[in-house]
């Protein structure tokens, strides 16, 4: 039962107030994109044991989507941040580097 | 028009605490940049009070404003005044990008009163309602058992709870169940 | 015999007798007794039968670890099976019954299994049920079904109440023994919020029974002082009868409080589940004594040594008159000493250690108890009660040196810290050779959200077995948790605990060490699941090396006690058989809850009326009062039909359906989703949301729209109205409002966050009433106030106005093909408007109609229904809805996906109408079969029914379905095998059955 800090309303929300939204920072491919790009956008997902970036919504709270960086094996939370960004903020990446040297996730790390 | 009726027509229950349907309340959803002058003015114009900071409710002479999210406030006033308030707010906002919509009929409001009020609420919501952690003036949207709810305290012994109108009966029964006699927890 | 002693028992009140029954027999105990102590006081040693061999079973422990004394408690709607007598507090009128036997506890036919024991070895089930295959159904399954299960399931609805409670604390202390209390006090002195849970009805744990002093005060008195101090602190919450059931991620813990189990006459919930969030958790959960593995260690009367001491000290009960004590450590000497001092005959202490014990041995000897060192129990004899013990050398194979008659045996194989709660969330263990036990590894604690450890073990749960160390460890744990929770621990010196000096224990995994096969097949590891030493050894011989596999193969530790007594002995046996070290073999996984908790407590308040939220429209009560046969649609309840006296539901549906086409019907459409979309970019946004164009809709007009997911699949449909320049009003399906609102918010917040659009879900602000049928206009005109004529309010337009005195918005839209108005009014006016419309409709034959009529009417018109024609794999193109897919728009959600090769495949099944050749109704969901067979030898499928009804207007069965090349096969007859064995035949036709030109809705 996770607790995630909602960066929008400031509540440390119980998992039962949240709904998960899968992998973060997907780039949308629309009409005109190649079959491969579009297929990857729809279906290809990271499945790491360790550092992961996810989308969550504070559904039974302020209703806002946000991003969370956490470890899928220890459930350590490295930080939560705005949904209005296409990549993780530097300070969160730095924090992860401090705790998990050598981590990578997609193009980040 | 006919006499408007709330979902539960003012039902009440006495157990560990008193639970009552507050009847119809004026409620207006305001979406916009809450820090924009026009938005603040439109909202406070209805209540005669201040704009709330995050996670709080600000009361004025003629109503109160609850902070719902970074771009949403709930303006509360008398039910009879809500229609007019929507009009004045819309006018006040002019071309400012915003949304003002009357939701008075889409909600039910309950009052939970008594020294055990904190306890009754703590049976239903994953929120720390201990004294010092939750106090009058704070406003919290959360989950109450299986439904969405918003709660705040009018005073040390009184909680107000808002939920959707369609689940008013569920919410009322839930509160009655949590307030059933013999179920005191004696923890706060 | 087992009996009550004259004047002992610190927890019982002899002035308050309590009456209870066991298997119908009346017994008397005292207030303060557990059911187990009261049964023993009444010489009821035999309390049940084992699972597999139906062996007689007696009480073996005194607490949560009890594997045998599982009883059915209560009766009728308060009956509950598998309740441990050792943790059941006695109350007046308690009814209890033993389990797992037939016809009676004393004479059990199932006990013949014992005779076949050698045919029921480890892995019996796996080996047996493979061959021959036909035996499964007729022999094996009936046999297993008959003998499976422990206790019987309650038949009646549970009469009790349950609830949850969300608690937040800085430090949670699980266990209210001396260590837990002292750790709590240490933490509380810092000002941190502290919560202490104790599973029994008493503070102090084992210490008052075991004795010793703290700072010169007798430990029992010291505990009383601690409790008084803690109770006086505002920042401390103390809960008795509340078990720490589980520790989970991010400091989440469950407390299982048995509020009225001990006094069912009290008002209030029976159980309360505490859902706790703590910054730090101290596990002061004590330790559990291990049995010794000797032949006949399951005969009633063989008991854990400390349990026997508990019964004597706490309840003044001795399980026997002539007791033999067997041990590999000093602690069991306390039992011998305590019993002897109470006047019980302690015949012998058999100490497996060649050199015996320390100071306690000397004390025992001084009391005149004979002590044999290097000796072991070769075998205990007796059926339903211990009769005699054969003594042998621990170093040998079990040759009897001597036989002694006795009626009780106290055994102690050492102690295992209760590491369950430490381990639940990933805390690791380390093997302590000197005490032969797994204890928490302080370097590998469970970690929380910040990556730091959040559980601190204390006292015996941390492997500290003596009062002096327990006390100092508890204070250290309290300080560590305080600091880790972000508080400043007060600098205080730990109190000094003093306890008798000990000689080291010596591991004894089998008694005697080289017991021969005959003895090993009578040496029990798991009492509840009947697993013996020989079973584990067989598993090892058959190649089982992993403890997890061995557990499942032998069922060791898989019973309701989850191996609290058997795990360590079992894995030591496995390690020996594999010639491996115990830590290499490791433990099985400790999973919550610590002991079983009630289903009622897990459900909490969610039962009966509030099992789930039921959503009600403003006209719900009226609907209910007028014969509504309810249909659940999501959490909403909608009338399926309004059934009149003397009608069947089908009759009502036929009547309502005809009436809409012939006169006028009225429908509660309030459940339809309603979402306002506003802003300078609203048109652009809706063009992305819908497959068709919404930005060019003119204010005052309505347009039917389709929504697809990014995968291209149809997810919702509904009518969109343009309100003004920058405002649209979107209707969704009944089940779709919240989903579609969330879908819109998701795209606005996470993809197009720079677009200026706000959305609001206003579904419940309005009651919506559809007035439908040729006479609909006349009804509205009678109510008056708005012009609703063909030209004033044309088809697919909307108007605001005052209708019959009500502020309304009328949409001229139709889901039935008839002249139709959907009228929206404030929810608080919904019932009044409904009444007004009903009155106005009186002279026109108006009837309310339900969802089934709505379905038949739309099916007659070939209109699709989300969830019938769509199922998450269907795209609009499959449904002939190409007209609603914009070709002009560069992009919309689903557009790219609908260009994928699979989506454009001409062999996708497409929507058609189906008309049975004989007028009957096609079965819902039936598949059409074509030529040939598939790889499984089944007929190839060429289509399926998506909606099917009897149309009273057309007097025949009509259906819609998705069919391979359907639109090109008009007039072809398809075969649909039904589950009833019949083959239905239907002709492919146009899906519009009624008023093909749409004239009626446009009048």
C-alpha cells in the first residue's frame, strides 16, 4: 500500500485515493507515423526491476495526474513531479543517481 | 418551479454522533487560474471573504470558497442565490478563460456533529483526522468508503461532508453505520 | 487427569463462575479463563481430530500458535469454525464444538485413515490423482470433497457488525509484553505519537509467568507501573485484544481488534480492522516454543512446557497429575519447578543435554525432582490420552531404557522468535547458532518509501531470550525507532533486568537422535496437517531440495496455523536429510495475516445496505413505487420495466414498447453522462475526442458523436450540443460519465496541457426525462410555455425555456426513431417535472418505460448500443458508422490505429441485421457457424449475435450481429447453434427494421 505525495495538492495520498496510469513520458505518435513507431507507442513498455517512471492520478483527491519515480523492487519513491513535462526533472534524476549509481531508464540515466 | 428537494429531504440520525442531511446548498464549480485577479474577484464577490489557500476553505459573510485543486474552487452560498451568483461570476470573469457551473443539485451535504465526530469520519476515510492533524479551516477531498467525498470541520465537533447526489443514500447509511451506538473507539 | 488447582491462577476470578458448553455438554469455568484453560480445568483434553488421519488431538499450546484446539464457536448466524480455544476468552453461554470427526469426537470413523497411513505418504495427492484418468471424476474427487476442509462453513448470514479505522502514528509497537511496553515508553518520552497493540486481553506477555525482576521490582509489578505510566500519556494509544496482523509497504500495518468476541452481549462491532500508517514499527512480538520431535508427540496430554506453566500460573490448571518434562534447554525447568511447587507430581525431567542445565536445574533438584541428563523420550503411548513414556538415550536409536506411567508430558525444543511481522514486508533473517533460531538481521530490515528501514524488532522477537537483555534491547529499539521517525530520543539509562543464569541450549531436531523408522513415522512435525518426520525425509529422498517446494509437497506448515510450531523443526529435518545447514535451506515466506482474521473485518462496513454504492436518480423512489424491475447499469439502478399487477416482466416490456410506437412513453434518462467542455480550444479538443467534427457544430444544434480510444476501438457515444461560441455539452452513455470525464481530463492534463479548455462533469446536476412517441409533442404543448413544433424546435436542435413553469433545456433527439424530446431540469426539480409530464400525458395514454423497451426500440431502428455492439475490440467501421468518421480531420484519437492493417482488413466482421426464419428469438451471444472446422475440430465461426429481442411492433425476433462479409451477404441464411442444443436459423438483413427513412423522428 503505497503513499505518494501529490505535487498538485500537497497531500501524502494513500494508494486507495490514487489510480495508476502506466508508464510515464510516452511520446504520442499520430497519423503519418510509421507502423513501428505507432506500435511501440501503443504497446512497447518498459518493465524494469528497479527504477521506473510512472503516471498516477490523485483520483479520489484533487483529480490531477502526476508523475512518480520509484523502484519497482523496493518500492522506494525517489520523487513525484508535474505531469506537464516530457522528461523527469534533473533533481530527481540526480537523487536517483545518488542512490542507484548507474541506473538507466529508456534514454535517461 | 416546484419546491426543490434535496436527495434525502433533511433526514437525520442520532447515534455516536448526529448525522443530518443539510438540505440543498448553493455550490458553484469555478475553474480557472485561481491566482488571477478576475478569478479571485469573481469568487470572493459571492462570499465576501478571502480566496482559500491550498487544502483550505475560506468563509465569508455570504458563503465560503473551498480549494479543490490548483485550478478549481468550489464556491458555496445559499441555494437560492446560486443561480444569480453564476450569472454575476460569469459576467465578472468576462473574457478570462474560466468555467463557472452550478452544481448545487449535483451534490448532497451532511453534517456530522458530536465529540466523536473525528472518530466516525476516521472509520471511513484514509485521512488523519486526529486533533492537530486536521482542524477547522482545512479542506480535504478524499475517499469515503467507496465514494468520493470532500470534508471540512465547522468547529471542533462538527464535520461537513459533500458527496454526489446519486450516492446520498449510501453516504447517509455509511455515516449512520459508522456512528452506530456501541462503536466508540475512544482514540482521539 | 487435567484439573483445576486449589488456589492458583492470576488471571481468573474464582468468585465468578462462567457456564459454557462443549459438544453439547455443560461445563463451568471462571471469568478470566480462556476456553482452553476452562476445557482443561474440566478434564477435556481431547478437543479435535487431525486433518488427514483423524488422530485424536489435545491442546498443545496456550496462545496464537495452537494448532489443535480449533473449535466451532456459536450457532446459527453467529457460528464460526476453526476458532482457537487458546485465544478465545470464556464468556457465559459460550457454545463450542469440536471438528473434523464423524460421528463423534470419541468414536471417529475417519480414524481408519490411520490404518492406511502408509498409503497416504507425502505427495499422496500428486502421486495418486494422475492415473488412471477416469478415476478422477468418480472416485478421487468425491473422496477428496468428502474429506476436505477443516470445520464446516457457516450457513447463515453473519449477524455481526464490523468496521475499519484509519489510524496514523509516528511509532507503532506490535506486542504489549515487557519489551513492547518499555520500547513504547522510551519512544513516547520523545513526544512522538505511539500506538501499542497487544493481541491478548492482558499487558505483559510471558514475563509475569516467567518471573525475574526489573530495577529490583518483580517484573509483574514493573509491568503494571509501565502500563499506568503509558496510559497517562496523551501521545500514547493502547489497544488490548488487538493483534498486529500484517506489516506492508510504506509503513502500512493492519491491527485486528476483537472488540466484542469476549463479551458478545455488548453492543458494538465484533471486530475492528485498524488500517495504520506508521513512520516506524517496533515488532515486540515475543517468541514461540518449539515442540520436540519424538514418537507419539501428538498424543493428547503432550504439551509445550511453557504452555503448561501458563495454564498453571495464569489459570490454576494442571493438564496432568503425573508429569514428565523433556527439554533441550533451561526454560522448561521453570515448568517443572512451578508445577512441583503447586503440588503436582513431576516424575522426571529428561534433559537431552549430556551435562544438563544451570541454576534452574539445581533449583529443581533441590525440590526433589529427578533429572536424567542425556536422556530422551523414545515414545509416548496412549490413544486419547498420554498413558506412559518410554525413556531412551538421546544419542541412540530409541531402545527403551525404562517405561514410566504418567498422564502429561511437557516438552521444550527451544524458542523461535516471532519474526513474522518483521518478515512480512521483506525483513531478512539470520541464523543464530547458539540459540538455534532465526532472528531478524538488523542490517537487512524492510524498507519504506524513503529507502530506509522502518521496522525495529525488540526483545525476544529480536532473539533476546533473557530478561536483562530483553529490557536493554527494548530500550534500544525504542530509541532507534524514535530517531528514525524524526524525533529526539530522551537520554535515559535502560532499567536493569535480572533473571536466573542459564546454561546453553542444545539443538535437538529428532528425539532420540537416530530414531528408527518406526518411531519417525509416529513423530509429528505439523499436528494440524498430519506431517511427520518421515514425510519430510521422504520428500528429501524424492529430490525436493527447496523448502518452498517441500512445504507444498508435504503440506508442512500449510494449515491454518501456518506452521508456527512446525516450520523450524520441519526445515531442520529437511536440512538434516539433505545434509545441509539450516540457514542454507532457509525458511518459507512469512505472509500476513499473522493468524487468520475474519472475512467480516476485511469487508468492514461494506455489507448489507452499504455493500456497494447504489446510485439513484431523482425519480428513484417513484420508479420503485411504480413497479420498477431494477437493472444495474454500473452502480446506477435503472428500471428495466415498470411491471403492473398481474403482468410478467416480459408482458410489461411488450406493453411499454408498443405504447411508445402507438402513443407516448416517458423515460427516466437522468443517468446519461453530461459533461461541459468550455474554452477557446474546446472545439479543437472535441475534434480530437470524437471521430467526427464537433468544432463546426452551430450553437443551438446537436450532433451524434463517437469516441474511440487511441487503439481505435469504440469506447463511447452520445449526442453533443453546442451551447455557445466556446461551450459544448457532451452526453455520454450511462456507465460512461466518470470514465469519459476522466479520459478528457487525462488528455488535457498529460498531452495537450497548453490547450485552453476546462471540463466539468455535471451529470448529476440534471434530471433528464425523455418523452417519446407520436403524441410527445401534444404532451409538451399541453404543459405549455415553449414552442416545440417541427420548425420551432427541429430535429437535432435544443432550446432553453420554461416548460409548464420549469426551467428546462429540451433536446430534440431520438434514440427510438420516434418523435422525441429529452428534457433536462435541475435534479431537485426532477420528480416535480416528472409528475407534471405524467399529468399532462394522462389523456394521451402515456406510460413510463424502462431500459428493455429502450433497447428494443433502438434495435428496431438499427441503432448501436455501447457494450452490446461494441466490446472493446470493435471499431466504428465494423458497425457501418463510417458516416460518423471525419475524413477531413488530420487527427483524432483512434485515427492512426484505424489505419493499421488489422483494422482495415476486409475480413473483419461487420454489422448486419438478423431475422430468424421462424420468428423466434436468437439466443444472445450465439455464434454463427460456417464451413469447415478449426484446429480443435470445432465448426468455424463466421459471426455472432450482439443484440437480440422480440419486437412486439414487428411481431418477430430481431437481432443485430457481426458477420464475416455480412453487408455483402444480404438474404443469406446463417446457422446459430444454441446452448439448448437447437440450431437457430436467421436471414441476414438490413439492421434498420423499422421506419427505414427516419420519417417518424423528424415530424
